[in-house]
């Protein structure tokens, strides 16, 4: 009889266990390896300082569901594992299709010389002295042969930098990796919510300490840009991930190191498009991109700034700072991290 009672009790317990709500089970809620759970919440999205650009307004309330996010930017080691398994070839490693490129250029733009249409990417080159900070061409150089394996161009490598963020990544590359990893790119709203780290309306991922006094909080440019980096933070270029303190959610390098792709298309008036009557939940961004400076270019949002950001022209390390980048472009200061639904 005791055995029978024990058996019935065991069956009842097993039945209850099988039918329980896994949302209350801490094991079921455990974040995947290398990710943290970002809680749901509501916040005011958009510019919150005199440095804010017009595309950061109007400030608007947004509701975010809980999700998982990579604790750090995707590294060279992680990206290499993806390439080794799939044979993937990044945009920067493919020959340029002039017929496709000219669709984004003003009509009548002359075709570049053949040697400029070879596979390559844009590499930062410091100038000899002060320059017009509106002329980005002064410090970016098209470099044939530059890609994630050769960040500075032919002759360079990622040897000894496997824990640095992968760079020269175009939107298509980031999305392909995310799908392979069973993840996705974060939305722009998710990214900003996560960057705040649970703090109340903080200006930076580290809080409200001015950037000039926060060289130990993130990897960004110190000194007069773009010709003298004093390297107070210890780095001229990228830094190994997790070098600097994490924010309140345990996320590293949400400011500086490399710009990070988001899934949203970039539109200069994206924040004006929502309804003023209701709080959007998990917004996915506009259906089409638009940048008046390059109206023919299809752009997506990048967030977080990079090792090149400085208050004099960029302040990309602000949590609200948003930039649009050509989906087909790649630079040696652009990478990404992934998100995942719960």
C-alpha cells in the first residue's frame, strides 16, 4: 500500500511539474551563454542634452518587452567561427558592382578607375593637423584589400586581436552572422533602453559624468580630433571587449570601441512618425530610410559610437545618439552585437 501511495503521489507531482508555467522557472529564464536578460520597461527615447541632433527629437515614450542581448560586441574569434563553418564572404571582400553602386550616387557621377572598384573598405587615417570636421573625407581612406581579416589593409592582420570586436562589417554581414547564431540584430529602441543600464534617464551608459572625465569608462578619442589621440584610455584603435566597466545590465562597450548595427532603417524624421495618442510597444523603425544629405542611399541605424568619437564632432557615446550608415558600407570602426527574443 505504501508503494501504491508513493507511486500516486509521484505521478501527481510529475503531472504538476509538467504543467507548470515555465515563466516562473529560473532555469527556463536563464540567459543563453554570452547574453544577459534585459528587462521590460518604459522610457523616454531621444535627445536629452544640448549636444542632441535634430533626428533625436521629439522625445517620446516607448514600451520595450524583455529580451536577451550579447554582453559584448561580436569578436574576431566569434566571427571567424561563423566564416569557418559557413564559408561566408563579407561585403568588403567582394568586388564592387558599379551598376549597383551608381544607383546611390547623383546622376552623371563618373565611373571610378578600375583599381578603385576592387574589394576593399574604409580605413581611418589621422591627419597632420586641424581640418574641417564636416569633411569626413579628410580622415577616411578607401583601402583596397581592407576587410575584417586585414583591418588596416594588406599586410595587417587580426593576430593577437581575437578578443577585439570584428570590424569592416556591413549590415548584411551582421545580419547573416546573427541568423547563423540563432539571434537577430537589436532594434534601435531596444539598443537605447539597454544602453541606459537601468539608470534613470542617464546621458551615457556609465551615467552622467562628462565624457572629458570618463576616459576610464569607455574607448573613445582623447585629444584634438582627428590628428592627436592622447590615448588616456590606453588605446588608439579598438580595445579587447570587456576592457572597460559594464553598465547596470552587465553590458560592455555600449559606448565607444565600435559602432553597432541595429535592424532599423535610418530616417531623419523617424521620431516624428509615431502616433502621439499611444505609447508604441517594441517599435521596429520606419519602412523606408531617408537622409537628406544622401537621399539616394539606403541606410540603417548604427549606435554607440567608436574609438574615434569625440565631443567636438560626434559624441556618439551618448545613449540617444543615432547615426545612419549605408547598408553596403564598412569601416574599421563599425561592428555589431546581437539580441534574441525570450
